[in-house]
């Protein structure tokens, strides 16, 4: 996931997430959307399910992008410069917490960033 | 560069563009018959597209067809009465209005509303890197974006054109009663006797071809947008001009088919 891999703007949040399952696994619409809603609830973001990309704040957008990436079967998530997606964060705690919430949905995760951003990640 | 070179370049560009569109059409047409095209995601987009194109437009479409249809039928009938050609009412209704006028007006309305929207939507998605996003997630653009819109175009034009014909024929019934004192039974018999099955088949096929191309061309041009926002109006205007050229070409070809 990256700032250069945006959410599809003419689809609601839950449709963006459900799309991966619907397309690759031919999962029925209702089931895929229910699944998307359940995962959004893990972040306490059930209320944004019907919103579209421009209506999201940066944290919400990050979580939705993360969930979408995790919907791929046996997902290996690669996050490219997460602080470009959530620029105002002081450190990486939010990112790590978000990853922990859905750690059962992916097999591995790698974060790529510039060396000068190292201090933002601290001990992580 | 000489005038002839410029002209030659233009012709080459036009021919290669036309050949590209035909090749793309072939690729898309074959996908219609492949089972894997119809994923759950594609079906959802298809249902939404049919709603946007054929259902949302219904009030306006019905209003236009009632107003235009009644006026047109009124004028045609009064002309026929004046010229003493009332025995040709059935042929004119079926041969001109149902098979020619209905598809043409329907396709014009849908092109103005939906083709322009599709062209812009594709161009915006390209500029926003959303097309690239779908590719990153290994979502086939043709299966997910192109096919639902094309199938929607075919279904919507066939259905709306049929609706337009029904409204016109109903107006015809009303006007024939008022102007010629013709009963509904006589009117129906007149229509049935003037109906040529092959004409109806050609009209339906023409609607399907219209629906195919008025969605395919805007998609193709929309996907040609670059990363620049300024490329959006360029590809939209190019796409719309090409759609209208395609409509005229299909109309001419269908007339030729009828003549031969």
C-alpha cells in the first residue's frame, strides 16, 4: 500500500475492501461486504463504511487501505512510506497498532521508508 | 513538412485509430462469452450501471418520448391525411418510427447522458492512478471496468428503444382514433400487417451495436488520458466526437443493410 495506490473514488469504503474478495474469490456481494464491515469494526470505523475516499481523514484512509491490502489471499503487505499517507503522525505507533489489530489477516508485512525517517519509527 | 505529408500522417493516424478501436472491440466482444468475466464484483458494477443508465433516466426519458412522440406522430399523421396516404400508416409507423427513429433518438439521449459520464469517469480514474491501483491488485480492467459498462450499454439501449417504440405506438393509436376514427383493433391489425420480422431483428441488432460502441469508444478514449488533469477535457471531447461519428456510421450501415 502506498499513497500512489489510492482508494477507488467512485466506490464506498466497504466496496473498496470487499472488491478484492469479490473479484479474486468470486465471494457473493453480501458476504464480502459483511466481511468488510466486520473488519472495519475492529478499528471502530463501522460508521465510515458508506463514505467515499475524499470524505475520509488520513487515519481512516490508512486503515481502509490497510484492510484492502489485507484482503488479498495470503497477503504479504508492503507499506511504502506510511508517513506520506498519514503525514501528521509524530511516530509509528498508530501504524503498528493498526497492523496489530489485523495481524491475523496477513502473513507478513514490510515497511519501506527513507533512512532519514528512521527516528520516527524509534525502537520498532 | 509538406501538405501531402501532413495529410498522409493524418490519414495514417485515423486508420490506425480505427483499426485499434476495431481490435479492442473484438477483444471485448469475445469476453462477453467468457464465464470468468462475470465475477461477483463485475455483476455488482453491472447492476449499478444499469440503474444509472436505464433506471435513473426513466422519468426524463418517458417525458421526452411522450412529448416528442406525440408531436411527431401528430405531424406525420396530419401529413398523411393531407396527402391521402392513410393506407401507409402501418408501414410508416413500423418502417420509419419503430425501426429507425426510436433507436436513433434513444442512442442520442443515452450518449449525451451516459457516454459523456463514462468517458469522464475513465479519464479521472486514469489521472487519479485508480486504474493503476486496480492493476496492482491484479484486477483485470476489461473484466471489471469495461465489460459491465458495455453490457449495460447493450441492455439499456435495447430496452429504452423498445420503450420509446411502445410510447410512440401508443401515441399513434390515440392520434389514429382522433384523426381517422380508427379503432384499436383496426390499428393493431394495420401494424401487424405492416410488420416485417427481419426489420425488427435489424432494429434490435442495431440497438445492441449502438449500445456496444457508445460505451466502448468513451472507455477507450477515457483510458488514453495521461497523468495531467488537462488531458481530461481533451480525451472527453475526442471520445464524444468519435461516438457521434460511430453513431452515424452504424446508422448508414443499417440503412445499407435494409436496402440490400
